[in-house]
């Protein structure tokens, strides 16, 4: 289902004039004639060393530099181009001509006389999802990595987490961690894992000189602190942060690290000391073994796409990336391969990790930057179009006390990824978290990463002021999150056709989460909705049944808690994960309803029935008798 274009080039030099070879930066441009002009074009390009974002364009001449994925919209199909990272060279798309696509190739090394690598993979299908799947299934096999469906979720990432970064930045220390953990416990926030982010390492001018924690900040290293955290709170797992090269600027010469790990290090052409890609397994093994003995359960690895700048003119970036990530994952076996990959959206990083599941899907959540939510949403929604094939998409941490807190919470609930916050001391609001996690800290998680609805794929939401994201839960429930990004009330429409993969039915019950109202919609119908400035709506769809269970109606994904449903002899019995307000829709009014074998009062709004139940971390048996 794919077209793969291989590219081969050799420069013929005479024996006595071996100088006419390829430069380092983009020595090759390949123009490919493509006369089937699309209606619209969507580019996902690297706007920085680490992050990609979308560009909504009309012509090949507008394609941004460093485009990693390109989508074409045709009247009856969608095409997906992915420039390939080969064994030596990596390829990007850039601005072409009126009828030609332009591919740029680079190895990060000067002096080569030969290029022999795939240039691109292309697939065209009826839907974008199918075209993307075809391309990345081929890429995964070609690069020897697993797709997301072949990977497993480390258990900790099924639960709510907390990260120190936006709370303390580089000023993190043992006493601050202890104070925040005490607060989370006193507020009964069910955080199950904690991440000690940047600031714990011993570094000088951003160059690392010891693998152990800074003794001024962590005088007893990590072991006692981690044990205390696990004994005195709901936290079961603790992780730490580091950069791929150890720290941002690599490793300090003549340091404790070079003395103990010198045989695993190399000095690059630009005089940075980094783990040697050919031997780095030993470096990560030694470091992670030490961290594991200290009680560390996982790592967050940052700056992954900076590797091309470290190894330029030393090792081809495609080769270096593959070896570094494979070695890192080998060392991470001490931690059950529990790794959060970060700042690693360059395609050579994306296609180099054999097993790890989690990859950041956007630039950082920036709490103090006014209006940053819109860009954060834009990047996550569109990057997920391809990242979801290989990774659980990490939509980053957020604050529960923030002007956009509820919007961020909804995004995390539908993101399909890990959920964690970075609140400062005294700044956690448990109420914001209740709709997206259970009382034991277990996260609500939908089937995939949330993505734009089909009618939004090729339309710039910054111009229309609106974006709709869709996702499903086991195909039996679907949801559409509608965000107004403008400063005025906007209208749009929604229908069941907006939700990719939703079970087809003749009609659906539609639950408006914000209004707590239910309506009925036939499959061919659409509804207009108005959304206030900088606000949002969350609409859930349920295929109509005689008794349609909505579930825990105060959770963003209400049916997630439904574990079993059984219908017999005019009785519907449901087993639910925990106790809480429970709703269903039926044309017939029930005679009696029991919760854990006690009769309860039923409230109704037309065909929408619900019972109010105090939240408790215990299973709930609901019996609806007609």
C-alpha cells in the first residue's frame, strides 16, 4: 500500500583529486515532479530543533523547511508523504516549485561521495488514518522498531503523576519535594508517581561533572527520600530527569564521570564529550544501575533531537541516533524500560527507539505565557496524526490552578496519554483532577490520541477560531471536544460522522458534559452549537440502545468506569469501577433502582435518568428494574 522511492548518488572523483565530495549541511536536493495538484496541503515541520507544528498551505512553494510529514487532500482520497531517515542520510521536505516537491538530504557529515538511502515513503487512501498507518507500518519494519500497538504501558503511567519542573524549575531540592508530597497527601490527591526534573544534577555551565545528585540539594542522595515518599504518601514510583548526553552541554573533561566512564565516552568534532554512540550501552547501564539502587523507577530523557548538533562531522546522525536510543533502552531494562522521551520529535529520534512507548507530543506547557494554550493545543492535535502510530503521545504536564486549567484537564482526559501536573506548593486544586482520574489515581484513557475531526484536518484553526478534536472509547462511545480559540462567540456543527471509528448506529444519545443535558441525534444529522469566547464544549456520543448507559456522568469519559453490563428479565445490572453520580438514557421509566443493593432516589430530565451517589473508592453495583 506504499510507494517507496530509493535514491542513489555517487560522485566520480579522479584518484589524484579526491576533493569534490559532499558538504555537511543539505548537500543534496532532489526535485520530484508531482502534477496531481491537491486541494489542500498540511505540513508538519520542525520549527525548532525539538518540536514540530502544522502549516496549512496551498502550494509546493509554501512547504516550510524541515517538513517531516506532508498530507495532500484530494476530492476522494488523502495522501501521506514521509521523508525517510535512512542508515546514513535523513531527508526533509522544503519549498519546491509549482509542480515539483523538493527533498533535502543530509548526514550531518561532510566528505561523503556516495548517497544510497530511501528518499520517501508515500501512501494514498480514502482516509488520512489509513494513509498514515500504511507509511508508518512500513517505516517501523524498515527501522526495526515496534508500533504503538506492539508496545506495552509501564504500569506507573496508567496513574496520575506530579512533576517538579513548573513547581521549582532548577531550584528543586529534597525539602521542597517533601513539602509538596505532604501537601498532596493532606489534600488526598491520588498522585501515584513523581518526577524529579532538571535541577538535581551536578553541573557547571550546563556541563555534567558527576552522575550523583547535587549534595547541597540532596545531601543523602535519593534512597532515603524516595523510601519516605513511598511510605508516607500514595506515591508508588519515582523518576528522575536527565539529558541524552548526560546534560545539555555534555560531560565535563577531567571530571568524576570521565574517570569512571571514560571508556564509554567520546569527544566530538566540536569538542563536546558525550556518551560514545558505539559504546554507550555501558554508560547508561552503569548510570541506571546506580539510580535503580537509589530507588529510582523510571527516567525522563530530554534534548534527544539535539544529538545532530553534538555529533556533526563526527558520526552520521541517523547512525548515532539509532545506537544511542537502543543503548539507552538497554540500560533502562533496570527500570522495566519505563522512559518518557522528550524534546525528541526530529524524525531520526522518532524512528530510533525500538521499545519505549511514551514520547512528548508538543513544546512545553508554559504556564506564565499569555495565550499559550492555543499553540499548545494546535501542536498536540496535529502532531498526534502521525505520532499516535508509534507512541503514546505525552501532551505534557499542566497546572490545576490556572486560567486554562479546565481546558488543559479535558485535553489530558482525551489525549490518550499520561496525565501529570506540575503545581507549585499550595497550588493544587483536587477538583480539577476529579473528572479525569479515579480516586485510586487511575487515569481515564481513550482509545487513541485525540485528533482533529475530518472537517478540521486541512483548515487553520487560528483563522477560523475553532477546532474540534475527536476520540473513541472501545468504539462504543465517542467524543468531540470543541474549542473556541477566538475572543468572540463562534458557531460550528457536530455529528457522529466527526468521530473516526465510532460504532455505527441509526441514532445516538448525545451527552453535553458542561450542561449535563442529553439529546437524540440520527446518524445523518448534524447540530449547530455556539461556544463562547475562549471556552469549550465536550460532547459524548452513545449508540442508542433500549437502556443506554452513560456511566459516571461527572467524569470526562463517563463510560470508562463501566466494567460490566448485563440485561435480563426487565433488569439492567451494571458493575462500575467506583462509586459516584451515575446516569443512563431510556424511553421507559424504571420502577426501582438499587445501588449496592440499597434502593436510591432517581432524578430525571426527560429521557435522561441519574442517581446521585457519594464518591467512594469502592466498586458500585447498579440495578435498574423496569
